C-alpha cells in the first residue's frame, strides 16, 4: 500500500534520536560501580544519584520552534524536524555536551526567548544555553554548550527538599526569571543574568502554622507539587502565584512579581483607578467603619503607586547590573518591552512579605471517584483565554493521580494582602467555583488489566502516576493531560463562549449560563496500559508540533524511548453558504444520481382517531320514556340513535379506505425497496468479483500520484520558507555576532559604549563653553569698573583654557570621524546582506 504525506511522522519513530544503544552497557556499568557511587562529585553538590519518592514530574521532551529536544538520562539530544521531514523521518541528531550535568534529567522548561533551557532532577537544577538554529549543519556529532548550576546550596545539599517543579516566569525581563518550587512549599526566583547561585526572591506558600493545623498522618505528609501564575488584564491575577499541594489544596500569594519584570501599562493604570475608588468608598462610609479593609487598600495603593512612579521616571540612562561575560550576548540580544509594556522592579516599600492566602474553598466540594483509594493531586494550570477581553473567564485545572480532573472558575479574583494584616478571616479566603469534575478513566482501565482486580496492585500502580497538563498552542481551549498510562484530550470550547457572554451581562445571567452550559469533550489520544507483566511504557513527554511546513501534530515519547506520533486536525468553521449549496444549472441533475425518495414520505402514518376511541357511539337517554312503549319521545330517541349510527358507519368506511390505501402504498414501497436491495446486491456482487482487479490498480495509481503532488507541495513550501527565513552558516552566524558586538560597542547600554563617551564629551564641551562665557563676562565687568587696573583673567590663563578647548575639540573630531567610519561600514554590510 502506498503511504500518504503523514508518513514522516510515522517513520519518525525509527529516528536515531529515539534509540538508546547504551542502555545495556549503562546498566552493567552502574551495577559494577554501585559500591563507589558515593565518590562521584559534580559541580552541583554532593548528591550523586537522584533519590526520593516514586512519584515525580516527568517532562523529557520539548519543542523549540522546529527543533525537538529529548533528554536521555543525563544527556540532551536535539534534532531538526524540518530535516527529518525532508528525509522522510530519517536523519541524525546532535548531542549537547554538558560535562557538568551528572544527574538524571526529569523535567525541562524552555524560556520565552527559546535560548535557554532549564533542566531539573530530584535535587539538581541547571540552565543550558541552546545552540543557534543552524546547528544541524555542523559536522561534529556533539555541540558544546554553556551550562551553569542553579542554587546548588539550596537544592543539592544533603538535607535539601526535593524539587517539585521548575518553570520560567512569563513576565520576567528577558526571559531570565527561573522559578524553582520544592516540596516544602518554598518557591525561589533566580535571575540567571545576575546571579544563578543566590535567589533574588523567596516566598513560602505553606506556613508552618497551617501545616501543623491540618493534622495529616506521617504516611501522607502535605507537600507542594506544582505552581502556576495568574493572568488577566484588569485585576491582581497577573501579580498572583498559585501553589497546589498533594492534598488538592490551592494556596496563593499576591502580589508576586519577578524582581525585574515586564508589565502592561494599562494594568498599572487600571489598578490605581480601582484601588482609589475602593478606598474612597470605604473612607466615605462613616456609618460602617472598616479599619482593617481601609489599611489593606492603603497598602495596595502604596504598592501600585510605587510602580506608577517607576513608570513616570525616565530611566533610559539607567545602568544595568553587571552580567557575567558568558551571558552578555544573551542579555544584549533580548528584546526590550513590547508596545504597551514597560519594565519594572519589584517594590520594596512594604517591608512585610506578601501573605499566603488559602487553602481555597472549592464550591461545591469535588466528588471522589473511588472511596477505597486516596487520591493525590499532581499538577495545576491557570488559563486565561482572551487577552484582549476584560471579561474572559479564568480557569484553574487540577489533576489527580487516579485520573480525576477538576475544572474550576476563578470568579472571586484575589487581591494583594500582606502579613501585616491582623488575621486572614475565613470570609477573606477566596473561593473557586467547581464547574465540572472529569474522570479520565485511568483507575477503571488499570483495574481491568489487573488480575482479580486487586486493590493493592491498583494502588501501587497509581502511587507513581503523575498526570501533567499541556496546553495546545493552536487552540488555547484545549488541554492535553499525559500520565504514565497514556494521553487524554480535554476540549472546553462548548461552554467557554457561553460563560464569557454571561460575564458581560448583569444579574442572574451567569447563574443561568452555568446551569445550561455543556460539559467539556474528552478523548483518549494514546493508551499505553499493558498487562501487569508487560514492559512499562510510561509517557514521559508530550509536545504539540505547529508549523507551516511541519503542519499540526502530536508527539508522545515513553520511558523506553518509543515515539507515538499522530497528525491532528485543524478546526474548520462551516460556511452556511457552502452548506446550503449553490443553485444547480441545467444538466446538473442528469449527471448526478438522485437520492432515494420513499413513497411513504417523511412523516409517519398515524391511525385515525376513530379507530382508537372507545366512545364512538354515545348512549342517548330519554327522560320519562320507556323503550317498549310507542310514545313520541321513544320513537324520536330511536330515530336519533339510528341516525348517529349511520353517520358513524359512513365515517368508519371513509377512514377504512384511507387505511387500505396506506396499506397498498406500503406494499408498493416494500416491493420497491426489495427491488432496490436486489439491484444493490447484484451490483455489489459484480464489484466484489470484478472490482478488485479494476479498482485496486487505479487506487494505487491515485495514491502514488497524490504522494508525488504532496512531495512537490512540500518542496515548494520549503523553498518559500527558505526564501523568507533562510538558514545561515557558521561563518554568517559569526559575522552577525560580530555586527551585534559592534552595535553594542557603538550604541550599547554600558558606560563604555562609544555613544555614551560621545555624550560625555559633548556635555564636558558645553560645560567648558558655559564656564568660559561666564569668566569672559566677569572679566569684562571688572575691566569696565576699573579700566586702569589690569585684573581678571590673564593671557596665560586664556591660553590654558584655549589649549584645553582645542584638546577637547580634537578629541571630539576624532570620535566623530570614528563614528562616521563605523556607520559607513555598517551601511555597507547591510547593503551586502
């Protein structure tokens, strides 16, 4: 059978990047060197092996544009999917040489600039600087990359808590704010441009008082498992960090922002207006004084006013902190604020730390899928769908190890709160509205694969399961949940539009919309459940490919480096004009086979009411008349009764004729359908006998021609992409780096740039000229007041001033000539390119 254009995805499973030839050798070497494993030292601390609990977050594959990165033990492999598609799934890969990484990589996170990759194990964190896009043209199989440890003292020490999750803050300046959450509920921020070993900020989600008050047993201690950052346009959501515990409890800290961050200007302006309005309403209400609320609003206003003052300051000439030399090129290449954004520094005007708010109330209480097994939460995701709308619903998703997924709506937006508040009253703890609880069916599918449905074996399998969210980059209302036993898809578009419309209205529209809204669509994309004795194929990574040339697809990798690839379908909105169809012209019906039309019509036949009624003949009683007498009343009653009987007999005959006609029509339709069925059977028999030898070669030819056309289309598309975004060689990359260095030297932000030196010389020139004019004016006044006395500035002093001015003038002329030569050289290079 001839394959189609999606064969490169199918053939991608045989790519060398998904082959592990050293697995057997590694197991033998580890067994032989287990006794001396404690002697291994690395740059990340004294831990040599990754220890800890069985359940841990796994993300061993990520996508950078069209480049696929896969983690194999402590190695990183990278390949170009564009080259793989050109070679029909074949090709080579490069290994990123990071000699300082001696731990097994369990999770990865790519920053917003796609130049740095954060990797983490159980007790180690590192950042790898990725190579440029033209890495596939290098000959060497390995590419040496810069790599540095993150907080080794806090994460790699013997008593350090396990890592729960690592990720980059989306609002961090230059994509350099790395967030690291450990299981003890502490989240640390590292700015890799300034200091990778010491955190810039440290916050605690789980206060010790709350941990002691929960009263959990020692077998299931409370620990942090995931975090997420809020998003929004008109409230504190963008300045909020959420944390999830294994008990399914949600905590938040607000305000929270990176030490150096990029924020929308409209957000700051809207918060200032909102807080001032709320504070005025509280202070003007003299009948109901609320000093605690007023103090909180004053703190919020003080915090936001500090950001507003930063916005008004003209800090273009401000100096940045010193950056390590190996990261200067990364910082200089990062883009500045986008239109409508500005850079801010986290305010320190309020000395008290932001309070941990929670645990959140989830209303109504989520149901348990299985009372016999205790479920634990594993991952958290925060979704904001429409960035341009102020009424977009904020959705919070919580995943559990048994396949339960809670979809909650964040309707009560959290506000900034500090620990200086007296107490966090129960009514101040925000709530989450539980929209729906989804059962992915993991427990039931596992139970069916276990002999005798043993609860102990089922609990053991679920104990290491860690479902993780992945948001679709093409359709934000679609979530993928991957776990040890497969991948599920959740589509929420059916009810999101109704909720968004209800948020725009007032009154009870939201309550009615919540009652009438539909549920999410759920589908199983991949299932890796095997028998109890089968080889484990835990899913450890999922990426969504979305590229003009590569199209739209799903890539899933398992712990045994097996790739499962499938092509996804784009949504196509149906056009009513296309559905209704254009009017047919003359001769169209003759060429098109007419559809079968039944003689019985579309509406079902119903028996007349005359045949279903039981009171057809009404009994007529005659008052004071006896049947046997010959009175006038008795004769009249008999006459009326006989007349009604005759009328009903006529009606009965008419209705019976209708039923008879319907019966005849049904017999004709039966004969017609039987004849059509016989014709279809005869045609089918002919096709089965003779069609295989006729249609199969034609089908093969059509598929072969289709494959040729698709290959030609791919080549043309690749040529167009190369023309619009051509790949560059190493020499061109070095030349671009040199131009960027020259541009930074000429017009950089440091104090040693040529432009800064020119401005400094010009300022000195202006200062000297003003001083000279002042001295000349003073000398003229003194000469005019006492012309006989030769006082004031002398000729020697004037000569010294002229000499200094000439020296500065010569320096300025030389600098101007040098700048002119650099500009001409840059213009020539731009014209050559």
